[in-house]
């Protein structure tokens, strides 16, 4: 069982560092930094990064990459835990299944928490009125390489008026409130049907988290 208070505390330690990727997420750097799955405190993460990479010429780059992966992973773990603790939601039988995190009323879903994308061609206000358009854009433009799939997905889209959308991933208990309201009002008939170029379809939806 995850301690949500502890996760929120640890994630908030990361937000004092700039959120810089410097490169697209990729399989090679993911392999180098997969130790993030086993470290749940920020202090231990910094120690491990220094132990592995401090003498490397690309130290700053790999530091930023690792901080971001760790932050996103533990926020996502907390979100998945919140979903799976709610009535009508059942955790995936295989925790390593990258296509399914849980089912809601028998419908399988992956979930992804996403900042409102800077490259999206329309405004946040447009996206809220046209969620299917944003869903289609996210499927086409996010999660490449090993992370890419076109199956059912619930997006949690973060938007902050100061532009620091990413920081909202650390607000675990505000995310919890949004997810609880979504599940309480869940209606499978209101899910968005996304048509992919390969002819397959997916069911999708957006939970909005705006501050």
C-alpha cells in the first residue's frame, strides 16, 4: 500500500529544481535510469544519481532526465493507486502490463497524467470545449518508442495559469479529489471514441486539473 502523504512530501522536494528535459525521452536513457523504480525518497535519489553519474561529462543532462522520470513515475504510481482504491475500479492482474492499469466497470484503461501541451495548436479553452480533439492530438504526439500504444486511455490534463503545469503532478490530494469525482460520475456512454489511422478504435476521456 502506498503512503500518499509521504509521496506528496517527496515529490514536493523535487519542484525546487528546474524542470528541464533537454532531450526527448528515449529507450537508451530510460535503461540507464531504471533505478528510479526502486527509490522512493528524493534524498536517496540524489545520492544514487551522484554515485552513478557524477564523474560523467553529461552529468547535468542525466541529472535532469532522472529527476523528471522519478517525479513522473511516482506521481503516476500514486494516481494509479488512487484509481484502484475506488469502487468500480479493479487493478490490472499483471502490474507490468503497459497497456492496462485498471478497469472501470469492466472497461480496461491505461492512464497518463499530461501537462497541457505547449505544441497543441489551440488554446486550453478550446481543448476543454473539444476534448476529443485534444485526445486525438495526445495519442498522435505523446509516448513514443516503448511507451507508445493506441489502446484505451484516460488522460489527466494539468493546466496552471502561471505556466508551471508540471508542478501540479505533486499535488496528490488535489488529484485524488479530481479522480474521486470522475469515478463517482463515471458514465461509459460518455467516453470518447478515438479512431486511429490503422482502423482500430480506442475509448478515452480527460480529467481536467486546472489551477
